[in-house]
C-alpha cells in the first residue's frame, strides 16, 4: 500500500525565511510520507492582505490538506472557517487549518507549543507578575499559555490599545478579572514584573529593532521571545547582556509544528528529532551570516 500524499501550505507575509517547510518535510520523510510544504507569501506574490479569502479558496481547490497561518492572518482567517477547535475558539486566533471534505477546521497549536517551550526553558521562573508586549493572534495564544502556566497577573501592552482591551476581556472571562490588566505605563509595569513576554513582529528580519527601551530590562528579569528568525533577536542579545535569563522563539516554533504535523497527518511526530533538525538549521543560518 502506497504512502498518502500531503500538500500543506503556510500563509503569511514576509515568510521566506520560515523553517516550517524543511521542518515538516524532513519529519514526513522519516515517516515514509510524500509531503510537500509550500509558502504562500503575500509579499512575494505582491497581493494585498485582503486577498486572504482567495488564497484559502485556491489552496482548497488545489487539494491542500491543510494550512498553517501566520502573521498577520491568525485572526483574519477565522471568519473564513467552517468550525473551530475549542482552544482556537477560546483564543480567538488560528494558526492551523485542516481542509477536509469541503470543510475548513481551525486549530491553534501556538498556545500548547509555547507552554511546552516555557516549561522546558524557564519552568522554574517566577511569574507572579508578567508583562506581555503584543495582543495580536500570536499574543492571544501566548497570553492564554502564560495564564495556564500560573501567571498571577498578566499586564498587556499593544500598539493598538483596543486590541489589548479586547484580549484582556476575553482572558478575564476564562481566567478571572484580577489576573489580567491592560497596561498604560510600560516603565511602571516593568519595574514590578518578574518577566517579559515578547509577542510582536519586532525583531524579525523584516522588522528589526527593540520592542521596548533597553533600560527597562533588569538582571533579575526573565525574557521570553516568540520570534525565531532570526533566533537571536536584538531583544535577546540586549537582555542577556543585562543579565536576564532568556528563552528564544525556537522551542515554540518546533512544538507548534509538532502539534500541527500531528493534526495534518494523524501520526505522532518525534519531537526530539524535530528539535535537533531545527537546531541544525539555526546553526547553518548563523554560519551563513
């Protein structure tokens, strides 16, 4: 009996440096699958973000078995879907879509991916008070993850205050009114925080820079990043130089891919093998710079 075919895509903007294609395809090869993972990059295609409905429909017509969704579409894709998993519905963001029998089913593997990564890298870190920068699609997943991990009080900041307020209201319904706040004074919030979670595109190759003033970082803070290309963001470099414990975005990238691969194929991926492959790609990228 021949192995099944899987055609998978990633829809996003500025995603040419993504390691998802290689990560998925090598794991599929280890399982004896025929598996193609293609980038659907609106910047490379020179189409507007408003083309998202057409891109999803085209992928469906071309026989894609599933799609990963990344910035800036994790929330915009939701009205285009037939159904949502309980987690995706609670988070208000989707990063994985199964295309099955004319139905589009949205899932979110970012939240469990971040939980797994945090537990491995900063599992003993205090989290009485945590500041989070970013309340978009990835930010929603990470905020749920941090509260699931036992954060006592999460203070949200976003360039669009109404987006932070909307996420905070959703989180309060699930986790309690006293555990989430919308920040208004970043310096004040950072002064009393145990850690910082960064969930904006700042630091990506296409969005270089620091997401906050460097003097706000103290040696007793931990800093968790979700950006993974480059793996060594300016935030992480500055934080480490100031003595902070840090967590890069690689673990979340791998563990969300582990769960997405499981959803796409119905098979159990080898997370250790995928972590090793991601580390190999990261070393190669650093050597090429």
